[in-house]
C-alpha cells in the first residue's frame, strides 16, 4: 500500500509543471486577444509649423535646435493651421525622446518612465499651459502658441532631446479595448554647447513569451546625454560555453536617444529546449562623434527551466482554450480520485486494526 501511495504522489507531481504551463499559456492567449486593434483612423487636416527661435543653432533646421546658457529663458512658438472646414481639438505635450524596440530614436512614447540616467526631462524645462491640453482650432484658421522654456541652472554636457507633440483629440476606432493614437512631433534639442560622446551598457537579458512568440531580450542603455547614430546592432544566442549560433538578429541603421533604455527582442523560432545559454550583443557605429568605427561587445548568460520551456512550447501550438479547460477538469478529477482512494485505504486500514 505504501508503494501505491508513492506512485500516486508521483502522478500528482508529474502534473504540476504541465498545470503551470497551461495556466501560463492561457494568460498568454488572453494577451494575444487584447493586442488586436484596427489600423484605421480619421485623417485630420492639421499643419504644425515651428517658429524660428533667436537661440537657433542652424536657421535651416525644421525643428528647435537651441544652444542656451544655464539658467536662461526663452519661448518656443508654434503655429497650428487647420486646413479643414470643421474645428478640431488638439492636445500639446512636451515629451522626452526614447529608443524604440526597433532600435530607433522615437518621439512617440508619452508614458515611458524617466530613464535612470536622465537628469533633466524636457517636460521639466518647458511649461505647457493647462489650456493647451485641449485646444480648439476653428476651421480654415491658423493660431500661434507660446511655450516658455528655462534651462537648468547648472552647466551640463551633451544634449537634452525631446519634442513638442501635438495630438488631435478625435474619436478613435477601437477593438478589444485598445485605441489608435497618433500625433505630430517637432523635435527639441537643447544644449549649453558642451559635447559628450554616447556610451552603451547591457543592463539585463531574459526570455519573454507574448502574442508575437518567444524571444530572448537584451536591455541596452545609452547612459550619456548624446544621440547615437549610424549604428548596426547584432545579437546572437549560443549554448553556454559554445560558439555555434542558435538564434540571431541584425538591425541596420540603428540609433539610440540620449539617456534612454530599450529592449531588443531576438525571436526564438521553433521549439525551446531547457538549458544554459549566452546572449551576445554587438553594436557597431560610424557616428562622426568618434574618430573611427566604435564597437561595443556584451555577453550575458541566462537559463531556461524545464517548466518555462514547456510553457513556451505549448504557447506556440495555438491550442483552443477549451482544450486547456478539458485538461484542467481531467486534472481536477484525477486529484479527487487520488484523494478518495487514499482516504478509502486509510479507512480500510483503520477497520483492520479494530
């Protein structure tokens, strides 16, 4: 009877990793549904025109490129032209530049937290009046708007990069609770005239599984106040201690915003095997800030457990949700049967002793 109970315990333990994997896949499947959204949006006849500033470094640039000494103030002016016949409502924001997952400088993300290396977010220097968050521009009209800006009191090296983002407030087509957002961004680059070279570091490596599939992630940070351009980013995954490439990714024309952190995903196509692996990251740039070609090389080990590998592989099967429900019911019934058998056996042993 002791051996029987041990066998039953083995059966129960064998099911636990599978159960964890099932629940992980159900969560992942739910994420996939929520990610769907319509790509269509209402076209807005809006023109955004930056007005030249006295501190402009180059009068020919179509954005605000200002060199201002510490503590000095000026005013950014912008014209918004409504070419349509109906009034439109817009929202104006000062945002900090970020680096997208595609390794490109972006002015689109308004919700990303401040980077740990960023001392002066653009939003802390430019004052956007509260009324500018819901501006109404009549049809066939042009309006001029003013935004005061004050530089940090202490000198700094490099640049502060961001944008004035103008987003039309329109009815967005939604699907699964997600709406489309877009806007017009005019870049803002501020400096004291002191240069600084960009520099990279690898912060962490991991594995993710979402609606796009399984991928190995490498989180990079440009922790200096300088843009990084003309780059080529390549990643490859190997078994730990080996050199044969299992998975790889190459990003040409890569760039990075100052004081920004971003995550690069290397797709893991095919079955995922548990084990110890190494992520290798190489970033090469011919940015003129450097005297020649500049290269960064990083390596970081990571581990994939048996349970995680099972969960990743199950997620790629695209099994209908009701299959997992049936498996969960079978598992529950199996546990109930085991409990009843153990209980019945104990009662039988108790009666024999009496």
